[in-house]
């Protein structure tokens, strides 16, 4: 289809290539949406059509839809730089100098918000969600950036003050995403109807908070166990309430998060039991034989937080079994989707 060539042709005045360029940017954004959901690097690289994408916005036929799309192109340019800076090795601990670079990326995200939020007008169908979506993207970007400070960390003694502050920012942003989804009417009403990337934000934030609370709760990273449980429980209820149909993605995410919350509850209720404590572990399993034994093995690997981190089971078969995002799956039927 040569969609990547539509950009230059549209800039030279070819009206017939404007839609092709729009589709090219749409593919770029979707590629990044799925890269985070799947924990894989993006496929589309940042060539001139992407790095100079704002030139497209100088065309006289530009609409609010174009501005919304290009605001996401701009934020994914920043997040791609983050990925390229620190690589895919989920066990590589970031140095103190790397933490300085993370702070610079957070400044870039703040600048992105200042530029794009005022440009996005209310929409007939989703009210003020476009501008509020900028805040969601900002928080999700900072969540990904801040979570890198925990990458590869295995011992509490490794949590330096700078590392703790960045992790705290990530926690604050995860809380902010869930609170906004639950309490802002425009966002709450848009859970069904906007791109499924919002579902990724919700899922990632929820799993992140449960993981951090389970591993680092005693080290004061800003996670209040009562607040986390309340937000997760209300999020699950919301996802069950708003789904558009039996097979809608929100229902499957709610089911997956419920399983994770059940495991977290079992871990929390029964003395924060660890298989390493063999005697207490076996005693607890005997005392609670009516529970699923798997609930005692809360599946956590904290050494691998970070952007494009496949350790967060966003949509894997253990928690979200429909494989909804795998368009290559033989069970996927576009004709019956919602």
C-alpha cells in the first residue's frame, strides 16, 4: 500500500494522499498501543514521516481528529526514546545517571501535555475526553518511565532515594489513572467507545499497584493497601457494568483482574505467605484447603518492571484467556467482534 509515502505526497498538495497519510499515522499509533499490551518493541520505526509529523498538521484540511491522532504520535515518540535509551533487558538495573535521564523524560512528558491539552476540543460523542485523555496519557507515560527505576531491583537496600522518588511518581500516576477513570464522568462514560488503549492503561495500572503493594508495601512507596484494594474493586465493578456485550474486552479484563485480586487477597490474608517459608507455607495451605492452592503463589517478578515489560500479564492466557489482542489467533473473528 506504500502508506508511508502518502505523507510527502500529501505535503506536496496531493489531496488523494491525505487519507493515506492519516492511515499511516493511525497504524503507527496502533502499533505502539499493541507493543505495550504485548510487551514487544514497536514495528514501525521513527523515520521522517514520524519525527516531522507536525508538518502534516499545517495542511488546510486538518480536523480535530487529526489533532487527537497526532497528539498520540507525539507522546509515543517520547516513549520510544525511553525504550531505545534503556533497551529490552528487563533484568538490567538502571544506574543513578540513568535515573537522571528518566527525570528528563518526565519533563518531556510534561511539555507534551502543556502543548497538546489546550488543542483538543470537546467531542460530540465523548464530551471532554480528548483533553482529559491527554492527562491519562501523561500519567501512563510517567508510570512507564517511573517503573523503570525498579527494573532489576531485587533487594530493598537497592532502593536509593532517587529510585524511590521515581517509583513513587509511578505509583502516584497509576492511582491517578484509576481515580480519573472511576470519578471523572467524561472518562467513565468513555470506557466503552474510545480506543482499547484505555483498557491497557486501566489494566497496567491495576496490576502495577497490586504488584508494588505486594513486594514493596512495607517500604513506603506511596501505596495505601486500603486505597489500592478499594480502587481495584471499584475498577472491576465498573468494567463489569459498562461492557457493551458478553464478549466485550472489558468483561474479560474484569475477570482477569478478579483472579489477580483473589490471589492477592489470599496472600495478604494468610500472613503474606511465601513458599520459601516451607513450614508456615504448608500449614497455611492445610488450614485453608478449601482455597485454590495456586492462590498462595502470587505471580510476581519485580526485577522486570518497565516499558514494554512482558512480565505484566496484561492479556495473557492465565488472566485474560480470550487472546483478544492477538489478531493472528485462529479464534479471532472480525465479523463477530464488538
